[in-house]
């Protein structure tokens, strides 16, 4: 299974300092997972899988990779796309100034 597309929606809410963006990841141009989160944590950026709050207050992932290799591939692809988006925004801001 190959990642064929990563789409991001930046979070521009000042109350959400750690949440940087939401991501949708497409596999083999035929399966998509919506709602991954890019979070700036204490140990750097990481990708949180989509989750749902359970009645006991605990959060459970509703979709997640089974292998560490796939989790790493998803994380690397999503964070690389986020870094590209940051560079694109910086370039636009530089042109506007």
C-alpha cells in the first residue's frame, strides 16, 4: 500500500497552540483516512490518528496502522507535506512584503 496523496488543513486558532493542522491521507488512489492531526508535542511534531471519545472519557483510535513501519511512513509523509506547506506560506508572505 502506497501513500498517493496528503492534503492538509491548517489550524489558525490561537487557542489551539499545539494542533497545527488536520490531514487526510490517500492510499493507492482508492482509500482515504480523514482527520489525522499534526501536533507539536514536547518531543517535536507527531501525527495523531483519528479518534473518538468514549463514554468513559478515554479516546480510542478509529483508524490506525498495525505495523510500526506504516505508522512511520504515514508520519514522515504527513510532516513532510506540512513542512512544504509552511515553506509555501513563507514564500507567499515574502512576495507580499
